[in-house]
């Protein structure tokens, strides 16, 4: 009678445990990808809001006309998003003006910048 060789390979239980571990690892990678995509969208929103705020502040700082004291609100569209730009101007001493720009979308304020405008040169 020929000698029987021990069977080699993996048992069904071993294969099922390996599949469970592999499934958990893949699930963790999928969650990580979702978090990365969400973070990228938020970063894009903040970047566009900063650009809108910076543009509004620079316009207020370099305008030839003296700034109007008080609040001014305008709506613009940039990056496929409707933004509300609020510019608040207050007079300071020696002809200086404090200017604050807030930029918001439907989710709320996304960026704020402040600057001081000096009097125009004669």
C-alpha cells in the first residue's frame, strides 16, 4: 500500500479568516479615501473664499475714491459658488480707514480679512 502524503494547502477556516482581514483593510482604505475627498472640497472652498476676500480688500485699499463709511454688501459668483461679500469701513484718526471684508456662502462665513487704508498722496 502506498504511503499517504499529508495534504498541503489552506483549510477553509484559514481562507475565511484571511478574507475577513483583507475586507477590514479594504474598508479602512475606502474610508480614508472619503475623508481625503471631503478635505479637498473644504480646502477648495476656503481657498476660493480667501481669493474673493483678498480681491475685495485690495479693491477697497487702492480705489482712487475715498471709501464710504459703513457697510456694503455685494453678491458675486466665483468658482461655481455664489459668495456674499461684506465690506465694513470705519474712519480712524489722521485720515486712516479700517476696512474689514467678510466672505460667506450658504454654509456661513468662509473668510475674513482686515486692512488699513492710508490717505491718498497729494
